């Protein structure tokens, strides 16, 4: 699948690595050129991951990231409302089927879920990981 | 009416003050304690500190009993989120938001914001009106801004001069309301009315067709 991920912070980069491991084609859109150090360098060099330095919440940034061919759009910046705006643009304006947003606030998570946006919760992600580690160890 | 304004900055503060003068009950929410302190000094205890996207803060600001919420922060993302949170959590009757980026006007509109104020459109409308050549004056928005009443002054050597109204290919939905001649006489906008030099045309125009109408009427030979 073609996956666009906006934001290359901790969550964006870790999602990038995992989805790339599964064989998906990833385009990371990150405004700050210094903030992509967590994206696996080798995959970028081999072309499996594309990195674009634009504002991925804007229509122009999304188009440059190939939104018209995207199967999945994930907004993973550090700001809930920006992730919500970007996800709604991807869904409403560009018609992307599967749209996800990283959200920290619980009320905001409920709002976006009600709009058909899947949410990824920072805290839940961490606790899920903890639980799976504990289960593996047990 | 009780109104919640989110964002007490360049737009929110003067808006609060003018709505209070009009007799409304107003409460302002802003994340910056300095902004809140300054509003309290000038307008009384009508502001509180809190995040635009926090349901708790919206509740503290009285969103549950507000007739409308107006989002005026510098962030389009926050303006959209605060309107949507207010709508879903407090069933607020009317949400109004500023869209700083032009592309966000459509998105806000389609995302359930009741009234979108495009900052760019406002500036452009004022600039267009201020330009001396072929003036376009936006007289009044109509029907939730989907249409507008405009006045367009025709140039002396325009391609429209000498033609009848029916010969002009007006944009779909445009209604000519009145024609005012250079001498200040009005003439009815019948289909056989002939356009003359320096006529001023008053039209009811679908907002997204106004630029096309203006171009059609002011195109030079």
C-alpha cells in the first residue's frame, strides 16, 4: 500500500519503520529537514521510503507527497488539532479511504473517531507495547 | 446573546469589545495569561485562561449555554477543532471560525463550521474596492455569503458597451438589479437595456462568480 505519514517525530518515525518492515511504500512529509534523523537512512537511500520537506497539513504538501495515489494517510505531528485538520483534508478534499490521526487528548480522540478518522493514542501505544512485552516475557 | 470567543488576540479582543457595546454577553478564552489579564483590565472579568481545544476550558467559558462560538485564534487547526468540539460536546447552535489560509475555507465549510470568515478574502475584497481602475464594490453579503450584492463601474472602452443585457453572457445565477448611468439616472435592467459608457451595474452575484462577472463587464476592447 501507499502510505503517507505527516510528521517524523517519535511516533511518525516508528510508524514509518514498522509499516516499511511490512513492505508498504511510505512517503514521510516533514517540514523540518533536521527532524528526520529517526527515519531509517538505508530505506531512504534504497527508495523504499521517500522523505519530502514540506508542510504536510497543506493541500500543496499533500499533493507533492502523492496524496492522489495514497491508500492510507496518517497525521502524526505533535499537535492534535493539526493532525485533525490534515486528516480531514485528506479525507474530505482528497478522498483518501483510510485516514488516521495521532491524538493525545481524549475528547479530541472521541471527536475524530466520530468523524470517521481512526486515532492513534500516544499513551495507548506505549501501554500496548508494555503489555505485549510483559506477555512475551511471561 | 451569550457568546464565547476563542482567542483574544488581534481579532478576538476588538470583537469582544464591540459585541459588548452591542449589548451581548461575551466570554473570551485564550491560552496566554497576559492576553487574559489585559482583557480583564479593559473589559472586566470576561476572560479566562485555557486551551482552545480543551473541552474542560470550553465548559469553563460557558459553552454549554452559549448561543454561538467564534474561533479567532491564529491557528486554523485550533479554530476548526474548537468549533467541532463545541458542536459535539455542547450542541452549540452556531459556530463561526476565521480561516487564515484560503484553502481552509472550503474544508471548514465541509467540516460543519456554520460560518467561515476567510481572512484572505476580506483583505482582497477591501483591496479590490480600493483600487482606482474599474472599481468593484462589495455592498453586502447575502444568504450566508453564498451570494453578494456588488456594484461594478464600467470602463469607457469596455467590450460590454453598446450591448444589451441579454447579449452579455452573464455567469450562471447572476441577477442584474439596477443600472445607474453616468448622469446618475437609474434604468431598469430589462433584457434589452443597452449598456452605456460609465454605467454602474448593481448585481446580485453568486460569491464565487463575482470575479468572472467583474472580468466580463470591465474587459477592455
